[in-house]
């Protein structure tokens, strides 16, 4: 993001500290011990309704396959593979340590570990690192222009991807076994961006195109050996893998993972109950929850997610270009009802604001409720109807756009009901989940209000506030305009920009400021936040050592089967 | 030239009316057909069932306001109802085990929530009645569209012959070649997303006219081809040749000699096509490309019930049963109409 280019460095002290702390443990020689572990072996059987597209870790932007890439691929740094809040820490992975910032936070020198090999048997070299970052641009990575444009030389790569060299941006030194990154400006989230699968290091000879269904060479404990998007994926041990950091990449217990595609969630639940499958990706259907929780309670794991379900309102077209109309919807929406649709209070928490509970910068705030304060209690229909009257939008036609997956159609129907109760003439349109997210972003489609979700990419408040609500995230006429509401507030933008700079030097202070920005954005009412969901994982009784990470959800390499 | 009220040429045509009994005028084919239909107990039972269904669906607003006392189009996720001395949540939080999930109230067998609630807390019985109205309207209107278009195409192709027939027949072949549901789904996806605008005519995407047109059009070949075949046969028949020899204008032959003879075919098709159209409408609505929310049809209610099959199967079973009963009644009626009006059936009966 262009706004991030103004940053200065030293907030990395925090990241560095956490990374270094992790490093101590990471160098433990656990590989041999774990190999001899009694729990090692067996096959973990995974199932989902559909595959998630390409196997290219530098292109695929889905939670489903990121979970796989986290055990097959490595970046220079990685999120710690552990449970709880420590899973948000960045630790060194292919690099020996998290480098200290130089040149005011604009230069980082990573030293590569020696002896790490790809699943092809070839050793990982600095040249591979340079080629991987060039490849990010050559294959038009979805976030190349927003996450990695801070690397020097990226401008030319964005203009002409095919000839991308990142000259002066990413420099290899084979003799010293180092890779130096030069940034155009300090970026407090740079390590986070390197820790996602987009930052995976691939062999230099990996084709500069989407690999599709052909697996890329792996560095992690596992590698994909076969993949048919219509049928299945087989993941086996990488014969060249040796543990170099238990925190970054533990050896993994199971010898094989078989991922079956094309199984409906209903059938997947039955299969797991019968022990025919071990874990399902999809959300369990609401009508099976009671049965699961009463008969198979010990096989259920519920964990909080850094995510929100929300209804962005297009602030640039009628009727939601009227703030009173937007406020009215916020006051009228019964968040308890929305939570009920998702599965009840054990599976979701009512939310009024942009940031999810527990996220960096979160301070509870809810103005859109009876008795406004920190917690949503009940809708305030009296106030909502007063605002509607004041807005003059009664009788306006509104179409709610929802996708056809999971609870979204039901949320859309409920929202239509709320809008009609307010006096709008509302209908809903359900469109395929394959296109809905891009459809609602494009201003040419004149979407008034929609149902969507946002899950964190990494644990930074800017991943919600800056990404979803800054003027820079609004691109009229484009399918990639993730500021779906089209909300552009200059004062809010100024606060965000200022705080991105603060985040570099003083993260606690920045997080306090993010809370204020969050509250200001909530007051602007560009959307209706409904709730923050929780993750329900249903596993077979064979699965042990279920470990939930905020980043990877279930850590596949830490589960073992009996 | 015709000499009966129905236009059937009694002296020249292939269809002979019932023999006159002493002292009574000859019974026309329509009257004879209706008499036969009235004598068909299965067909009459079907008519009664259909009338009851139509009346029940027409009474939907009355049921919703007086008995159910709910708005079947508004979510009622936080609502409560009182049955006897008990106050119950419409959406009931599960308390067993980990306490996951919220389940709609099941059938109460009382006026309120007779068949329970759907996943929006809406009264399924009230929605069934409203949904039935849409299902019946769409299936009936699309049947009319289909039969009118098929009659026009079939008669023009069969009567005009030559190039006109070749073009129309090939167009029907092209339409026939598409798998019917694939064609209906494709048309629906295209039209439901943005509606239909042809010149000054603008049909909104949530209008019932769209599914009516789509379903009506996709079935045209199924009716038009037999009509065309019948017209081809009729144009070569003696009474039409005689009329032509007498210099009767083509338009008059069409109206007075051809059309009355294909009318029975169209009538025979009507209930059968209506049954088929109801199934198609249900399928499209089930796939979210038929009746659009907050409207309802039996297909959309089955879709609503899909996610409640394990806990509240009634939400899907009730509209499913309604479709089965209505389609069966239409098919039985169709059989009766065919037996009563189809000339071949009549001859067969006479031989018996």
C-alpha cells in the first residue's frame, strides 16, 4: 500500500524480540526425537466440498490451501506453529534469525540456513530467494502491488512483470549466503507479509506462470505428490526435510495426508462420526450441530477467529449515501438473530465495530444498541425508525447481494427483513460464491448492500482498517476494490496514515490509536458489522493433539492419528 | 367447411360426433368430452383436490393474518409464541451437550406455526400457502404461454409448409436438442441476475414474469411438434382439400377447420404441461433461480428446508408433499382429459 511507504523502522524491535525468543527453541534438535515418537505415522484424512484452486503458493489466496502451504513451504520467516496468541509471533524459518533493521528500517539482511533442501534434493540458495520475489511480480501475485510494492524496484516489476528483476531491491550474496532487502520506506508489517505463503521460497527454475495442479518443490516436512481438484490431493513426507526450527516448521507426525474433495459437509460429518474421515474443512451445517454437540462433544474444538461478518453499504449511491439511513440499519440489526443464524452464542459473538475482539488495537465499543457502550444488548428500533424518517429514504428499493455458501443466504434474507421493517423495499439476490466477492467490489455493478466476511491475513489492525476502509483501497470500476463500501474519509485516512508511522516506532501506542480509529470508522457507519465468528473443528476420535493457531487454524503437522 | 359449433366438419371430417338418439339432437364433441370427463371418477377427484389447493392458496392472507398471526415474509428470529400456557421461543437454542446451534420450532399442530418454523423463524404453513400461490400462478401462466406459442408455431409450420415449415421445424429441433433443465437454468441465470430489458419493456429480476416466460418457452417444442404433425396430417385430409377446392380462403380454413381439430390436443396437453411446469418451477426455485426472496414458492421452501433436514424435516417435506399431490392430481386430470377429448381415445372407447 502506498500509505505504508511512509513508515519508519523501529517497531520491528517487538517483532524481532519475539522472533529471537522463538529462535532459541527453534534450534533444538528435535527432529530425531520426534521421528522416534510413538505417535509418528499413519494417515490423516481430510475432506472438503471442493478444492481451492491452484497449488501455486504465490498465487493461491485461500485459507483452505494456505493451511496446506504452511506445512509444505517456508519463507524466510514464519508464524510460530503453536497454539494460542503465540501463533501470531513471527519466527525465523529459512533465515537463521530475524534480521535487525538497518538504514532506518529500509534494509534487512537475511542469512540463510545452510543445508536446507527442496523436495527435489536441490539446496536452497540466495538465488532462489531472489527468484521467488521476482516471481511474485511475474505471476501477478494478488497482493504484489499492495504488500510487496515497498521493495525497491517493485515499480518497474508492476509495470512490466515479465522482465522483473527487482534490481537493487532484493540482492543475493552467495559467498555470505545472505539476501538483502532494500525497501523504499520502512514497513512495520513487512515480516508478516514475508511469513504468509506468498513469501514462500521456491526453486529459481520454477516456471514464471501459475503452476496450476502441478506441485511446486517443497521445503517443509510435507510435499504434495498428487492433486486432482475434482477428486483428491495426496500429501506425503518430504524425504529431504530435517527439522531446523521446531517453532517454524516441526517435523509432523503423520506420514501422509489424503485430502478428498467433492464431499458435502453433511456427508463429511457422517464420515467423521464413523471414523472414515478425520477432519473437515467446511463449516458444519446448522442442523447437525445439536447431534454433534450432544453425541460427539469430545471431538469438537471451538476457537476464536480474527474475522468479522459484515454488510458493507455503498456510501456513494442511494439510499446509503445518506448517513442516517446507514445508522438506521446499524441500530435496527438484531445481532443476536444474526448470531443465531450462524449457530448460536457458542459459535459467534455480536460485534458492532470493525476490529474483531482480541485483535491488536481492539477496544470494545458499540454505539448501535440500546444502552450504548461496550457491548451490544438489543436493537434500538425506535431510534432506527426515527433515523429512517429523518433520512427521507423510506420506500427506496434496495437489493441485498449474498453468496450461495454456508450461512450467507440466510443472513441476506434476514437483512432483507430488517430493511423492509425499516421501510425500504428490499429484495435479495443470491449469486455464486465464486464471483460474489469480486462482484460486490466493482462499482459498475451498483451494489447497494451485501453480505461478506473478512478474515485477517496477519495480526495487525491495519489489515482491517487500512485495507478495508482507506481511500487508497477504493478503486472505482475495479473488481479489486476491497473497500466495498467505497468509504473515503479524509480525516480517517489522515489518522490511519499517521498511525502507520507510529506503529513502526511504538506499537503499543499505535494500537491505542488503532482503537480510536476503529471507533471513528464505526461511527461513520460504512457497514453493519454483525458478529465475529468462531472456528468449529470437528475431528474424528482418531485425531489427537489438535492444535489451533490463529494463523493456520488446525496445524496439520502437529496432529497425529491413533 | 364446418357445420358444428366446435368447427368440426361433421360431414367431411375424420371426427364423427356421437350418433343422434331418437328425439334428441346429436351431441357435440365438446359436450361428449365433458360428459366423459364427468364420468371419470379419478379425474373428478383430481379436480376437487386441485380446487381445494387453489382455494387454500387464495386464502393465504386470511390464514396469515387471522390464524397464524405472522408475516410469512419477515424474519422472526427473536420471536416467541404462546401455546396454551406455554411461551416458546420460535428459534430454540440447543442446550444438550455443548449447546451448539439454534433450531426452529417444530410443528405445533396449532393455528400458529402449524407446521413449525423455517430457519428465519417464519411460519412454514403460511409460507406454504403463499408459496403455493406463486407455484400455481407460474405453472398455470407458463402453461398458457407454452401452449399459445406452441399452437402458433405448430399450426403455422404445419399449414404453411415449405420454407416456413423447414425453418420453424429446425428451430424447434435446435431448442429440443438442449437438455431442458440445462436450458432453463442457463436462461434463468442470465435473466435473474439483471432482469430483462427489451426496448421500453423492463422486467425486474424478481418478477414472476421471468420464470413464467423461461418455463413457457423451453417446453414449446414438446407441444409444437405434435401439433405440427397433426396439422400436416389435417392439411392433407379430405375435408381440408375439399374446402380448398371450394375456394375457401386459407385463413378461414385455418380458423374453422384446422384450429378446432388441434384444440383438443392443446387441451389434453394443458394439465400435463402444467404438472411438468410446476416441477420445473420448483427445481429452478430450489436452485435460487426461480422465485426470488422474499417471495416464496414450494421450491424455495424446500430449499429453506434443505438445511433443516436432520432437525426439522417438515420444512422440506410439507412443500414436497404439496408438489407431489398437485402434480399427481394434474396428471390424473390430464389422463382423464386425454381419454375424454382425444379423438383416438374416443374411437378406442367406441370400439370397446
